[in-house]
């Protein structure tokens, strides 16, 4: 099942694995649920920061992309 939800970015941590850049992103939803994902840089805005309001795209409850709200 695919879906989108509004959320707030709680944490963004750059990670590099074998020279490939990723970001560990933690978001908080309005209902209090907190979720985290490791995403490739192509799946998030370049300047994503804590406090940003975003739309989280998920497939089967797994975050696959984040974009600005």
C-alpha cells in the first residue's frame, strides 16, 4: 500500500557507505508516531533540516522518500 503523510523532521544525519551518500532521517507525525529511515540523497531535499515540514512517501509503512510540504 502506498501513501503520503505530513510530518516534521526530527533528525537528519548524513551517512556514507562505500563512498555512496545517504541520510538517516527521523520524522514525527502529528499523531505522535516517530519513524526513521535511511534514504539515498536522491530521495530527500538537498538542504533538509530539523524542523522542516515534509510529506513522507511510504510503501507498506516503509519510508521511501521525503519532500517539502
